[in-house]
């Protein structure tokens, strides 16, 4: 992702209003399609991690990285009744990683209900049948001589005070930290997410006391039932794409504003009380509850494989770590990889993984060294790439290492020469007159490259402007179909393109730092964009073998791709029409189909169509049937991606 930077690429949709016929002949010759071709790119941007994929409902749950005594430290929290709350630096913190706590003071003589509430990440969903799991740590810094015992009430309520579900949580005053746990089940579904989590107690029970609370947590049911897990609906939406890989943890969010601010794996594993969190690179706190282990477990549950990045000594302030200081980060990267694939019986980092519940190594084949290092190409070429590559390759020779700096004339400029290269492409209106129709014309970008062993990862790409050049809030059909034309080049060149992923992946509708995004969500809704459906269709109909066919020109409004699922005996004919009017494609097959009726799926809509919160299904795929023979004539509607499935 590019932060406060500009990549020089642009897109304007083709607006040709003409009809033409394209004759396509394909053979059984071609090449294998890599199983990793289509997947997901992730970093915590737009509250896509905390407040998004990470299912935790309580915002600012442990008061991480905040300044005690400030109003900002109380983000999402409010007092209930006459109680006084503030964030303090605890004199005896629950851990060295979590020095702050919520101070809860109740005046002597209080009899009414007191407590505090949390508004969640821009709302909290209440869903019938869901059992919520909660916990918190509490202590009384100066407990009375006689212990006080009582019960808190934990509940979900409307902002108006209507309680939807609750649980009683016993407590006893103590100067040492105690952990309380509870569950409750909602009996009704609330349309509104303007709800609160509340922890309350009768005032007479705690009158005159000051208590401290931290790591106040509440989870709904999670994907695959994982503790400290992922949001179900977002996970299922991504699973519906059948993605092959997951690139993480970034992206800019890997790098930090400075080296000290980087994403550091060791701060994201172990017990939650031992994770200090950090201010992420997109302006909000990352709790790091979504840590390295949680990523890997979820990736495994989703049937993907990781493309994992390691910090490479460059940060967003433009500074590079000096050559003399690289060893710290080399060691950190080695330890990070050992956490993932090391032998838990002999390696300390792998032993941490085993203690968290995964004794066997996770799957790991790809390591990305840095992110967008074309912004500091000199230090990357001079020493950062070589220092990391040489050390990591010596330690883990079985892994594949991906470079992230620029190429010069499509020729690597690094030594040792990379085998794998990550490319990022975003359109920008400042270049409209220079690179018109970039994604449409870009369908042939990879055709001209030498087959010299170099493999490409199109790690980030998206159309970001309307036809007029105005910035997009959501993907629109014109841009999505242009991306589909570009992706035909991935299919055709999958002998050298081993992976590709749209970016950014997710956007919380109430906290946006970058648009457009593949999926937009609120606390209780998920909106699949037009680009989501393009990515989904390419992934579902990826096939395992690409068949050579008649090719079109880069400037044409129609592109196509033919792949095969060998075991199923099915052929996938993708047709992309970027024009606003219909065009006809005539396929001549090298065989006669066994079935005279084929099935197809199409995404099409009028120019400018977007899926938005108010119109989430303005453009969705639909299915159709067609006559299948040795010759297939297909009339592709304007602005459409069609997939025709033919059985041999």
C-alpha cells in the first residue's frame, strides 16, 4: 500500500460503442496454472484487523499506547451513573506490557447503580442465538480491611438503556489482579448496532471504593469456533472466494513510521496480557490480539497458505537501517520464521508456538523481504536485500524469497538475483493523460517478458478512479471489468505470474483511510463489491492448466482466457468485454463437448454501477445456459465478465 505517495498508473474505462466478432481457436497445448495464482493481500488498514477480521467487540480494551489522564485515553468508554472513570498508569500493572488501567471510583454513600460502558468499534451487533464470551481483569489498589464481595452485571444494551442480554459476575476485592469470565446469549436480533457493552454494580456494594480494570474483552461466536478468533461473516465471505494464499501482515503496517514502530512478531504472540500493542501505520491502535499465531491458525482453517513478510530495515519516514544495524532485524526475521516452521522440541520460538496449541509446524513456502522497497532502492540494492536474503536462505534454503524493489527494464537490479518479485499497481488521476486505459491495455504487460526463471507476484492492484478521474469510494463496474481484462493476462502468463491479489481487502464503513476496497463492512453487514465478484470468478474458475489460444491486442475491448480443470474434465472460457456495447466471441474447440448444454456465470451492469451500503446488490453474478458444441458463439454484453463452463 502506498501511504502519502503516488504510483504513476491510471485507468479510464473503454467507452467504445461498437459491436464486433472475435474468432478464438485454442488447442490442448499450454502450461500449468500455479495453485497459488489468486489469493488475498492483508494489512490492518480501515480497521480491517481490529474492529474487522479480529472478532473482539471492545474497542480500547486494554488502554494500550494511550496517555493516562487524557480524554483520548477513554476512547469508546463512558461512565455509568455517578461513577468517575479515568485511565491511569497502574502502580501495580497486570503486566509490563499493559501498564495502564481504567480507574473506577465510587463516592461514599452511593446507592444507585454505577459502572461503565463501551461503544465497540463503531457499534456492537446483537444477534439472536449468539453466545458472547467475555472476560476482564480487576483489582482494588487500596482494599478495605474487610473484603467486599458482590456481583457485577455484564450486559449488552441499547444506547437508550434497554438490556438485551446479561450475566452476573461475582467479585471479591483484592489488591492483586483477578480475572473474571462470563458468557451470555442474546435472545433477539437488533437491527441497529448502536449498542453498548456495560459492566455495572449496585452503588451500595462499592461505595467508597476505587477499582482498576483492564483487558476488558467480549467476543461473539468466531470462525471455526476459535478462541481469540476471527469474525464469522467476513471469514465466510473471503472463504467464498476460494483464495489460495494470504499475504500478511502488510503492507505499510509492517514497516512502522520508524524502525521502533514496526510490526514486531514477538510482541504479537503469547498471552494477551503480554502483548503491548502499537499505533499502527494507519493512525489507530493495533491491539495485536490479532497476532502471528492467530493469522497462521486462521490461514490454516481457511485452506490457504501464507505469504509472510519480514521487516527489511525501511520505514515510512524514509529512513533505512544502517548496514551495521541490520543484524538485529536479520535475527528477528529468523526467529519469526522459526516460530512458524521450527521444531518445537529444539527451537525456542517454535516452542512458543507449541505452547499456544500448534505443536506441528505451519505451512510456509514464501517469505517477502520488506514492502515497497522501491521507495528506498539504493539501500535495498546495496545491502538490505542481500543481508536478509543471504542469511535467511542459508537458514531456510527450502523457502522462496520475494523481492519488493523496482525492476529496471524488467531486469532485476539486485544481487543475489531474485527469483520472485512483488509488483504493485494503483491508478491515479494525475496520470490520466499519460497512461490512459492502463488496466485494459495492461492485459499484455507480462506477455513481453522473457521466460528467464523470474516469477512475478502482482501483490497489489486496483482501479482507484472513475472515468472522469475522480477518486472512488467503492469499486465500480467499469473499473472492475477493466481489472478483469488485466487479469486475463495473469491466466495467460501464469507460467511466470505465480500469485496476484487485489488491495486493499477490507474497509470498515465508519473508519476509512483508503478507498476503494474489495469488501466494505459494518459491525453487522458485509458488502461485496463489483471487484470482489471479479476476483471470485477468476479464483473459482482458475483451473490447473492454461490452454494456448488466439490472442487479441492490448487495445481491444474484448479479452479472453481458456483454462482447464483436468480432473473434472471441464474447460473455463472467460470472456471480458470492457466496451459498453455487446461483442460476439466465437470459440472453436479442439474437441466436441460431451454435453450440448453448457453453464455460465456473468457479472454485468450499466456503466457506473457500484455496490454500496444503500445498494449492496446493485451488481451480482447470475447464471445462464448456452448451446455447447465444437463451435460456441457467445454474445458478451457490454461491461461484462462471463465464464462459460464446457465439459469435455
